[in-house]
C-alpha cells in the first residue's frame, strides 16, 4: 500500500515516527491533554533559543496574533499595515479585534513586503490611522529589517513580526522574531515545526508581555474533543490517509469524510474565509500539543538543515531551466517557491503545472493562488480590493512551491526535478 503514498508538500509533512508514536501514546492519556508542565517548558525553550525575555504560548498563530492586538491599546478601526500574498490567518485576527487591515503590495523577488509601496502608502495617508506594521518573513526568507525598522521609527509604528514561516531564520546574524516590538510563531500542520495547531508570542516588552499573559489567563483551554481531533491527525494521516491517497482516491476520500464528520479538523475553518471567528480561537495551548511541539522543537536544526540541502539540490538541477528560482539570500526554505516564465505556454503556467503534478502523485504546493489564500476566501470580507496589489495578484498566478520538509528524500526530490524538466 505504501507505493500509493504521494510525494506531498502538506498533510502533516514534518511528522516522523517518534512524532506519530508520541501522538498515539497521548491519545490514550486524556489526563495529560489540557493542563501540565509542557506548556511552560515550551515557553522556556523559546526564550532560551531566541534569547528573549518573554514567551507566551497559545493554541494557534491566530490566537497569538489576536492576543497581541488586544494588548496594544488600539482603538476601533486603527489601521494594521500588512502585505498581500498571504493567508487569511494573518488577516482574520485583525478583523476579530475590530481593526482595519491595509494591504501593501509585495516584492516580486522576495515575496516579502514591498518597501517602496509601504513608504508611498504612509506618505499618501500621512499614517494618520496607521498604528501597526506587521511584517511577514514569507516562506522563511527574512524581510529587509534594517529598512523596516527605520520606517517604523520615522512613522511611530509598532512592529509585529509574523514568523509563521520562519522559525530559525536569521537576518544579518540575528534570529527573526527578535527585531520587532513583538513577534509570533505558528506550529500548525505545515509550518517549520508542527503540532497540528499551536503558536507562541515572544517579546522583550515587559508591559506588553504582562497584558498578553492576562489575556491568556482569561481565555482557557480548547475542548477535549478539539484536542482529540488534533492528536488523531498525525496518526490517521500517516497510517491510513497518505498510504492510500492515490489508491482509487481512497485516502483523499477518507480525508474529506473524516473532516466532514469532524473526526479531523481543517487547517482553515469556513468561518475564517468570511472574516468570522471559530469558537476554538483564541485559546491556550493544551499540554498535549505542547508535548508534540517540544518533540518537534528539539529537531528544529535538523529540519532546517535538511530544508537547505533539498533547496540547494533544486537550485542546482533547475538553474538551466526556464523557471525563475528564489533569491539566494540566507533563508530556511519552508518551501522552495519558483515562478514560471512569461514565455511559457498556457499548459506550462503555474496552476496547470500543479494540476499535472498531482496527476502523477506529486502534490506540489499552491501557496498562494490568490492575494489572500486559500482560494475560496471572500476577499471583500478581508477588506481587500481586487487590483489593489497587482504584484501579489500576479505572483499568485505565476508561483508554485516544492517541498523541502524532513520526509522529502533526495530520491523524491529527483522525481520532482525530472517531472519539471519534462513538463509539456
């Protein structure tokens, strides 16, 4: 049955045998699910790793961001500047906090915020309502923090770092997440480390940390059933769904059925696609998921070194092709994102390449197919106006990404490269 297992970029990509066995053991120990010492242990590990004063964990990056926004003493409809070419998970907490997202276009080479467009926007509005700049380190490539810090100082902006893609990445020898006033990380199923759901806030600001901790104390833990869903995810995914994924579409059908029956949770709830908040946000990080995150965290350096090696292989093998490869700047390559050439035929454009790859059991990625992903997100509900960020919308049509995670072997990377070299 294992021969039907796809080469996949998502669907619990980081989980190794020890992670799966740990989830399975925890499944039968419900007394460890909610409260325990692991939540605090994880926070200590993050403080030591980043050499930062405060770390406060939550059940998701969304909850972490909402906690930050609720602790900044902002007024209703204050503006939060952020880039397009992102996920609705970065936008929804802004809406939940009754704030206004203002979208800045992105740079076509780095996929990060376009500095020129940011400066122009601030100049045009004079920053009257703009109180916060949220910077995303897209796909593990750090943004231009020197310039961004200058802009924030000049315009009196609070700087939040969105490090959901970039745990372990560095800019000029300093780890991302330590530049801004505050930062948050995500441990969701397809991030740098994965505990299915999870997130953490880090800061050196004592007053802000105090408010975020007070927020955390009020919200409580998610339900036992929600924790049950997350613990079951790596087990079912690796023992049942992935091994049968392409066998008469069995695995894919099972995934849909399990999510429909709510046996497994979805990465993005349908309410989020409309700017609304599911009931399991915001919540504290339950002990069981903190245990999974700790197990992944101890393998962080191994994970990121593997990503870089696979990325180097892709770069070497694809450099003579018509594809445009990502910048060679220092990064951790959460995904290896490439662009199609303008001169390619329609059949060789990004979305068709993804479709053809999936037909060959190579599930390459589609981050992002719209300016705010997933594709069925209601852009108007996000406060995004179509055509306002032309570069982001263009990249959404031209880019696709290759897997770099720990379960992608050199042999599988070779299969991906062969497919791309022979695509017609």
